[in-house]
C-alpha cells in the first residue's frame, strides 16, 4: 500500500480553502451595496437616517405591518397617487431585493426625536383660523364617515345617508389607531405610524395643521373638552402632549417609577368622564392616568404585575380592562384595573389573545357584559362585568380582530380576518341569546371592521383588499344595500358614534 504524502494533502486542503475564500469574496463583491443604493435613490425623500421627509420613515418599527415582499413591490412599481416612483427600470431584481431587506435593519446609532425637533416640525396652513365655522357641504355632519384607505394612503369622506363619497384626500403613511374628533365633530386628528399628527377641518375639507410627535407612533387621543391632544410613541419612548392647535406643551419619558427602565407606549385613550388620559406601557407593568383638568398634568401610576398591550373602559370609566401578553400555559391573559383604587382587582378568564381594544359592552339579562374577539382562537368570549366571570364562549369560524355593535341594534358583528380559511366571513351574533344567527361572506377575500350609521340602521364593512370596497348592509336583514369601490379600506369611523362614545364602537 502506498502512503500519501501528508504535506501534499495539506497543500491541497490549503489551496481548496483559499479557492473558497476567494470565491466567497467575489460573491460578496458582486452583491448589491444596499446602503449605497439608498443614498443614491432614496435619501432625498426618506432622509439620511431613514426618518422620513417627503416620503415616510423607513424604520423597522414603522414597517411592522408591511411584508418585505410588499416593500419590494413598492420599490419596483411605485405607489399610485403618491410621489413614490417605481425603480424597476433603474435597478435589477437583486438590487431591489437588497434595498427591501436593508430598510428592515435597525438604524445605528438609534435615532432620537427631541422637543426642539417636534416644535420645528409643526406647520399651520395659512388662513386656517378664518375658515367658516359651518360645513361647506350638504349632509348630516353627525352621520359622516371617515374611511381610511390603506392601499394608497387616502381618506374618503362618506355621506352616511346617501352612501356617497363627498371628498377624498391624501393622508400620511399608514394611519393607525383611528381618527379622533373634537367634541363638535368639526376637527379630526389622525395619527400615522411614522409619528405625524394631522389636524383636519372636516367642515371645510382641508388640513389645517401638522406636527411630528415621534418617529414611530401608536395612537393619539383627544381630551373630552377638545383642549388637548396626546400621542403615544413606540420610538422614542415618550408621550407627547399638545394643545388643540398642535403646539407642544410637554413630553413625558415613558419610564418606570424608579427611572431605571423605559418603555414603548401601548396606547393612550381619553377617559372623558374622569377628565383624564389613561396610558398603558408595553414594557413596564404600570398604567398611568394623567388628569387634564389640572395645571400640573402629572401622571398617577398604578403598579401592575404584567404590562398591558391594549385596553378599554367599562361604561362607568372606573375600570380599565387590559390584555397582557399570552401565557405559555394558556391561562388568563387579561386583567381589570380599578382606576380609583389604583390596583388590579380581577383577572379576566380570557385565554388565547383577546383583542380588548376592540371589545364591546352591552346589556344582557339584567347585567352588563363584555364581549371580546380573539386574535388566536375562533371564539368570542362574553364576560359578566359584575363578577368578571365567563357567561359564554361563542364559537366563530376563526380568529378575529374587530367586533362592533350599536345601541339600537340587536346584533353584534365580528370578523374572522386572522384566519387563513375564514377571513372572508363576518359572523352576526344575537345579543339577547348570545348565539350566532347569520353570516355574510366575501368569498376568497378579507371582510372586516364593521361600523354602524348613527341610528344603527346600516352596518358598513370593509373588503380589506387593494381592489377592495366599502359594503353597506341593512343591519336588520343583513342584505347588501350598496358597494363603493375603495383601495384597502382598513377602517371607517362615524362622527356621531365616536363623539358620543357609542357602546358598540371603539373609543
């Protein structure tokens, strides 16, 4: 047997390793330089640190609801009715893919947004203060809907009696949290994912002021007296308080009582009967209440065992009902916080992922019950609000996101939009019997987010697709009445129901 020369084997291995290293270097050299591509093609509109400018912010926090494949498609083809042009004729598929992946990487160092930058960002439309204090159109100002169209980032103003579009205007990128109204319904405040608050004069159909409260924003709230606007930020970890003209009053660091940890802000809502804002922190187990009828505007802290992701109020506004992160064993993942006693008083027996921010309350058998959709399970759970115990679990075709009703309607409507197989189905539940009585479907498409007219006679739903529609149903017979073509109508909001805090809609 001939023995191989060990030195020869070593040389062959060394040569092979060198070859593969050279090949890897060549492959890396051939890969697109995404940062350079961004500087060449994107920085003018989206900013050096991707904080936005003419175009939206391109930060991982701002793109959470945009899939990378969608981002690639926008880079390639552009976006209709915006200044975003397509680059398919300038960049290869590999370059577009590299750019799309790169914008999902964190910016380093982490961007900041100071009070000085907030104030500098504010703009006011000339002549806004002299606009007529009456609607410039003929319709019931209390039965108007604002429909947020996420497909091309527009808002449609819809007459809720004739079901016709009165006006349509471009919005900021990715509005989130629902528009909030001044007490008279004239002004609307929109919050965008990338931190902009837009004040819109609904009576005169024009934007009147804007300010950037943060870099990634969760939602905004408007005080019941119309004097204050508060923004809840993911980035930076702050709350920002403004007057009604969007002048910054102050910011609050979303920090624990000991100051050692900071948090994203889950949500801020107006508790009008309490004349306060209530704030949940996503990463710190505290619930804040900030009174706005006092000069100090300092938060009162309720210490909890777990952070709240989202919440809503009972009808007295004494209790905040909040969802926590799901537990691994499926045990209750929601809690009841007494805002007067400033402590947790009950756990809600809600397994899975209850979407309490979209819960509703209504009278049932001499009591008041809470009904919540579930993001994980095909079930609506009904809780007696006297003893916080389960009344019934109502099976639905799949996990849902939104549930809606109206004081004048016998029925509650819930979607199954989180289900891959039943996203096309709305289930209608009789609030007296707590039984499903009907379904409406949009086969193969996503059907979601009901909102009622001010009198409860009609229910409006979204075909949640780029080539989608606003569908009007008779709320008693469940028959389709009319359909308006729209671009991914993600939500619709009735002026009267919102400012009167209808028990059947979100606040």
